[in-house]
C-alpha cells in the first residue's frame, strides 16, 4: 500500500460499513448525512465489525456521551 492512500478514510468505511439515513437508536430519518455519526458500541475504534457499528443522530450521540453507553452488545438488532 502506498503511503497516504487511505489518509482521511475512516476505518469503518474501509471495512465496508456505510452510514444510514436513519438513527439506529431513535429512528430519526434525514437526507442530510451531516446529522449522523458512526458509533462504536464497544467504544473500541479499531473494532470495525459491522455488529459493533451503528449509525446515530447528533441528538442520540450527545445523549450517549452524557448519560453513558446504554447499549449492550446483546441488545442490538442485526442490520441484515
């Protein structure tokens, strides 16, 4: 691999995950991708398994940070 080829491309994107246009936590939908972020359920940014990645809206991301992580791995519904 050439130096810098993946510069700026998130690991989750390189792993094949794509953000949705709906929040996996609250169900909010938007055509504006800027309101969503990819959330690592186990908080390990190196763990880019699709089962560990969720799309969350800005409001849910703030609440997750403020209230603490309330998702447990077993509570998640598969995306397939």
